[in-house]
DNA sequence: TTCCATGCTGTTAATTTAATCAGCGTCCGG
DNA sequence: CCGGACGCTGATTAAATTAACAGCATGGAA
């Protein structure tokens, strides 16, 4: 897809937004109104340019005959799916843009209440819970965890995935692998629960 | 959503199909042509009925102003996603309608070349491969398997999931759990490879 | 400078489309 | 037999929409 001018990008964004909000493409007049043109022809010209550059397809003699090209559709998908977090840059919030490797559309109904992001698991410390190195953990952002849940925790700026266990005031982060020792943060240490796991996805390397 | 008459269902199906094929809703005239009406009014009346029953919403004074209601959209998703296979009725092909518990939309890009269905894993025989009881195996339909791949195999009408291993002419289906013995089908036994695993999904029960 | 792409205004004709009115036939339950 | 829901034809009208033409202005490349 050829590079778009600023104005063309705005038109394309509006088409996407309209499609999303109303379930059908806009008319020339609606585009003109949204972008502040006083002439519908301005929209027409932009649409021709977008078609020429391969961003959209125009259906002749059909009202609202605008469709996103395969490439433009792909882009919409990558803008709306669950973000995949690979490495977490030190000190950055998990969902910072720099940590997002890709976005994937996943059916919400599979993962209970709600899912917020995917986190690539590093290491074998949860091996015996069936969570292997490279698996994608489906995570819901919440500071509340129940005993036995797999949680994403941040201790002194280090993010880890462990099984949560609380006895009274004492919190422990357990591994599921005899080679790894449990973590017992010193009282007063900066332990933050960033989220709880609601699913696991493994692809390839079976 | 109230129950639809046959004809109303056909109209709704056509709207879905048109949306899918062209990316925009149909006009009254297009509906009439597709269903064989000679009057566009027949479509109009059907649309009113569909709106009254909550299947669609009509946007007044807008060409192609038809949108699927939340419920109807949900149904589209369940009609197009990957089928989840729970139990396989004896003797039936895996993808038989009776075996489908639900359908889920999953991002194709996650699971390599192509995925065909989800199969709920029963038992712990692949525990040490990180595949637990109740996990959903993402399966691609193919009769070809490579050494070490997790395969869906049918032996004498029984469907199992195992690790595939071939040495010359000898084929063995291995477990990943010392409590289970490998399966060595007698030469000439009806062993059919139904597909290979391309992913695993676990939701809940972490 | 000239040419061309971009980005717009303003207008108009032709066509598409929604929306409505008047009818006709069938089937079903009261 | 009546009333009502369903399913359709056919025609008409008003409004929405596309698509085209004539211009004007700007800025960059030849």
C-alpha cells in the first residue's frame, strides 16, 4: 500500500471509524461533514486517491460502495486485538506501546470475564502447571488475586509469573517446578499484582 | 430474539452473506433480487418484521441502513469460527455437526499454516508435554504427520491424541506420562491420522 | 517558468434507494 | 365464515447518493 498523505489517512481513519460505529461504510456527504469539507466532491476525490493507492476499493453505482482493501482490514485487526507483550522494558508499564510485539484477535467468550493482554512466558518455572517456556499467558489486569491463581507480579521492577499464595499477611509466590524455590518478598518490599492469568495459548513447538 | 419464519430467516441469512461478501449491507432491491421478489416492497416488509423481532436495526433515511443486532452478530461469529469438538460420537466423522459444542473466532496468524477445529483433550496422557485434561487442542486436518508431532489418530473407531513416531514401517503412538504405555497398532489395524496439533489453549482451571 | 499532484468549493444531472399506498392470495384459529 | 398474520405484486414519490464538470489555490519538481 502506497504511503498516504495526512488528509488521506484521516479519511481512511474515518471510514474505519464509521464502519466500526455503524456497521456500514459512510457516504461522500458523511465523510465531507466529518472532515469539515463543504463539498462532497472533496470526499469523492480523496476516495479516488485512496483507491488508486490500494487502501480501499470503490463499488461503482452503489451507495456507500466503499470497502477496505485486505491490507487496510489487516491493519484494523492489528489495532484492535489483544496486545502480545514480549519483553518488558525495565521500569515501563506492561502495556506500554514499546512492549507490544503484535496484536491478535481472540474470542472473548473463551477466556471468562475479560482478557487484557497476552504475555510470553520465559523459563520453565511453571512447567508442572502445564505452562512451558514460550507459551502465551492470557492475562486480565487486576490487583486482586485468590490463593492458587497464576499471577503476573512485579517485584522491584522485575515482572514474573508465579502461583499466588497468601497465608494471613504472608504472601508467597510459588513455582510449579522443583528446580525453583518459592519467592517470599521481604515485608514492605514493592510487590504489586499486575494481573491474573485467565488462559494459556501454545502455538508451534508442540 | 423472537423466532423467525423460514422466509425471514432466509432474508437474515442473505444480509449476513452480503455483509460478508461485500463488506456492506444490501439494499431492498438487492434483497428482492436475491430472494426472487419482483417487488422491493417485499424486502421492506421483511426488514420491518426482522426489526420488530429484534434481529436487525434499521437506520431511517440512510441507504443500506441495516445493521445486525448484537444477538444476530453473535450468531454470525458462532457460524464462522473454529468448531469446538467435545465428545466424538462413535463412528461419526470428527467434524459432524452433532459433535460441535460451540464455535470460537481465533486469529489465524497465531496457529501457523491453518487450523480447522478445536478438540477438548481428555485425560492426562500428555501431561508432560504440557497438555492437560480439558485443554483445547488446535488441530489441522491432514493425514500427514512428522516424527514427534502431536496427532489426532483414529484406531478402530476410537479417537485419541498422542505423540506420533515412525521408525521405518513401524508406527507408535507415544504418551507423555510414565503412567501410560505407548500404543503399537497391530500391522493392518485401522490406524488413521485425522490431523496434527498446531496449538493448545487452556482457559479457566489454571 | 511550466507542469503536476494535492486539496479544496460549488453546482448539477442521473441514478439509487427508502418509504408508502393499494391490492391479492393463502393459511390458521376462533 | 371472519379476522389476522404472512408473503407477495406493482406503482409512485421524495430523498439520498453517486459521479461528473468547472474553478481556484498551493507547493514541489522539471
